[in-house]
């Protein structure tokens, strides 16, 4: 058995607009890396955190990667321990699944050090325990795509089932991250606990239409179904200029545009030929509201977290 492993887990777009807490896809442009080393003493310790977010806690139970790996070690009743170093490539509070990516990278790296590696579905459950540290609840729309790769639908919490949904060829995700922090817990706190029946029907129809269109390469249906009528209207007030950014994306040919996860990153789906124009328009719209931004164009690859060293 090897004594050390480093894993990479990609960033993700949670919800994908119409699939709150159940749908997400990878963003290969950025991600987190976690190095895990076996130790003689049982338990999990965090040696260091580097990268774009070094202010995260080193205490295992308060860190998503630490708690995820701790859950794995305790469930397997290991007679050895783990020491980890976390290299953050995903900004905090960006809506790009940073807490999920760290948790996923940790369990993937730790899994490589086991005598009998676990399945990805088993790793998913441990990573979920880590994600709960950051968001205050267990949800899988970021964890599942970061682990499995591509566009992923997850059904269930206690016994989750995942399905990779095909993405039509030539589709790109444009992501624009305005320089502001938005807490996942705060973005969840403001959501209403009740939904009008008409909105529920509309949202269900959009989700069904979107998934069907992905299987049939129906871009017109994707465009028609790509509308979140429940969560986006509540959260858009938390992101200065969001309406203008969305309008800019749609006017320049996007198939759809919404909030990535809890935000503030805004994303759009489009054809590759339109991606740079749409990106420039979205960046300009945020700039008009006084916000500088980072931005990426990413294919939606069906490759999730993996050991890289």
C-alpha cells in the first residue's frame, strides 16, 4: 500500500438553475487539491492550508475536508491515521462548490491509501458529512458532480442514487465570479419554506424538459426549460447587478443563465462559438455595478475527482 496520495477535485455549478440541491455539473477550469499521508496514530490532522483561501480552520471537525476524511476513518475503524495538506484553488463563498471539492478530494486521496478501496458511492456519503460543516445541511448537488464528473442528478440523501446526464456536444459553461463573498448558510436562510403549487409544477416541468433535452440534444428545449422560478427570484437580490448580467448573457446568445449554487458566481450555458462574447458581456455588466470579477469558460467533462500523484 502507498503511504501518500494527492487528489484533485473540480469546482462545480450547483443546482444548474432548475435542479435545486439535486443537479450539478463540473467546472474543470479550477479545483482543490488535497494531499493525504498515512500516520501511525489513528485520527485525522490538517497540517496546512495553502492557495486562495488560507483562513479556513485547521480543526478537523470544523473543516469540510477534515470531517469528510474523519467520517471515513471512523466508519472503517482504521488502525492508522491521516495527515492532510489542503491546496485551495476555489475561492470561499463563490458558489463554485469549494467546500464540496475539498471534502471530495480528501476522501479520494484517503481512499487510495486503503488496503481495500471503497466505491465512489460510499465515498459520496463520507463527503456529504464534510459538506454539512460548511452549509449546515446535507446536500449533494456539488459533491456528486465533483466526485463522478459531468452533469449529475442525485436522488435521495440517506441512500443516494446518482445518474450522469449526457451534455450535448459543443456546450460550454461560462462562469463569472464577482469579487464579493456570499455565505452558503445565509443564501439558504433567506429561502421561503413554502412554494406555490403553480411554481412547483412549472419548476418540475422545466427540470424534466431540461434533462430530456440533454438526452436528445434538443437545444431549443434546453433554452425554453432553463428557467428557475423558485430559488433564483429569491436569491438574485443578494448579487448586485445579477439581472443585468443575466440579460447580457441572454442577449448575446446564451441558452440559459442563472446563479451557480448559492452564488455570487453567475453561469451561462452556450455554444462554444458564443462563449467569449457572452463572457465579455457578463463581465462588463458586473463592472457597470462596480464589481470586478474572475471568469472562466469550461467544457463540462464527464471526469470527476481523481488521484494525480
